[in-house]
């Protein structure tokens, strides 16, 4: 998603943490803790929504965000 694998894993880890499933470090590495937490997800839609929320917040924080959103043609 244009941000690299490590950043994507960090979004996953943060989402799992927010769901109370992950207590490890937000390090961008898919290790045993991340895999175990992912296996404990019972609502995949909720997990995906949380990841999308984090990605959107990241993008909105970029100083160039307004360049790519809502521009009239």
C-alpha cells in the first residue's frame, strides 16, 4: 500500500492491540506474538476496519494529503 511491509505490519499490530489481542512491541515484524494474536481474531471485519482507520489517520497527517483528496476537476 505504498508504505512498505513493515508499516503495514505495524498497523496490524496496533489494530490487534486495540482489540486486546496483542501485547508485544509495535516493531513491524511478524513474529510469534503477532501470529498468535492474529489467530485469536474472531471478527475479521473489525480487524480490517481498525487497520483502515490507522492507515487513513496516517495519510491524513501527511502534509500533501489535501493535494490528492477532494480536488475538483
